[in-house]
């Protein structure tokens, strides 16, 4: 019976905490663009890598005519 007097208030506190976290996530619009987040994880982005080579950069031609 002593365990019940600890576990019941603890479960109520945890339930209220979960409800508050859910309401906070709704208020801060965490669920607005679910399709975009699902598609973003599939994209290959090297932009975050500092050592990535910029493949779109235009290099000037050398003066001797070579590339």
C-alpha cells in the first residue's frame, strides 16, 4: 500500500507533464508540415558538410587555354 501512495501521484504528475508537452508542441506548430519533413530526410544534402566540394562552382579558364 505504501508503493501505491507513491506511484499514483507519480503517474498523475507524469501524465500531466506529457499532456503539457503535447499541448506545447501543438501551440508551437510542430505538426504543420509532416510531408515536408518526411521528404527532407531523403534528400542528399552535402551543404552541412564543411569539407564538401561545391560541384556547382564555375571555375575560370586558365590563361594558357586549358581548363
